[in-house]
C-alpha cells in the first residue's frame, strides 16, 4: 500500500480518450439535475479516517462518493486503502473514492444544458 502524496514533475496519463476506441452509447441524460443533487463541501478527516492513516489535520474540499454513486456510478470505485489484490474490499465495509476526472463529462453536459436554457431565455 502506498500512503501519502504522489508528486510528479511531468504529465500523468492514464486510460484513453481517443474517439476511435469508443462506441458511443448516448450522452449523459439529465445532467443538470444530477449536478444539482451533488454537494461540494469543506471537511476535515474524522477519527475513522485517522484510523486508516489519513490524519494531516488540514481542511479539504470534496464531494460524497455515495452522492456521486447515485447519479454517476462510473465515477466511483473502492478506495485504494480498502482494495485487495482481487479488487475486493479488505475491510468488508466497501469504503469508496471518487475519480474526479470522470465528473468532467457530467459537468460539460450540465453546462451545455444551462447554456441552452440561457439562450432560450435570451430569445424570448
């Protein structure tokens, strides 16, 4: 298990984005409603997080993996500290993490929906 921060001086590239490697199955539906169901908030680690080695005592910003899972389950995975070599929960508690980069497509579609609503209002 790796703990602590990971720092790189260059780009980090993972997965793929090339459209030639994809079969599109549709745009994200109802993106604005999904974004509106999420909360961005400030937090500090609690005692349970401390027991897993997360104890920097600093203020953080984030979202709830459980809230994200309800609207975009593709962006949620088992937290690395709770994942074993078979990709199962070590603790049995299934602690979650959010792949924030996977929220970007949802945000893009929500912005487009807002843009359409603004344009519609401006044209009235």
